C-alpha cells in the first residue's frame, strides 16, 4: 500500500529520473528488466499528476525559469539543479507548508538550505 504523502517534483524529473536509472543499468548496478519496471512505474506515477499517486510535477513556466536563472547565478548551480530548486520555490509559494527539499547532490542541498528548505538526504 502506498503512502498518501504527495511529493512535488520538477517537470524535468521526467528526463532526470529515467536517465539516472538507465545509467545504473549501464553500470550493471540494476538489471535491464528491473530498470524498465522502475522507469514505467515512475512514468505512470508522474503521468497521473497527483491523482491517487505520490508525484505532482511543477511545470517549467516562464517565472520558474526566470527564478532558475537567478538561482544559477546567486547559488552557483548547474542548470538542471537551478531548475529543480526554482520548482521547489514555486511549490512553496503555492503552499507555504512545503519546507523539505530532497536530493543527492551536496551543492544543491546546500543551496536549498540557503533558500530556507530543510534537507532530506539518503542514508
């Protein structure tokens, strides 16, 4: 049974997550069958747009991209990382209760903390 928590992701997760999973497969860390299953499950969750699932994507609208450009300059972030953080900021503007930012990148995590997010790291 799935949790009822909703996770907000950037629309670019549609590219980043499958790319990361297939990279794991190319490194022989995940089988091709398992990778394909994980990608399909992620895509299904993302396609449902938060309707009974855990993922809700923030669109890459002009204001989000403008904010990403500013974050890239202010925090020294790579392009996709700046977009991820800008999407989190847009989600927080829509719901001030959003205060947690999860990622595996140290620089992005530090930038999120500097923007007032609580970090969530993998064990």
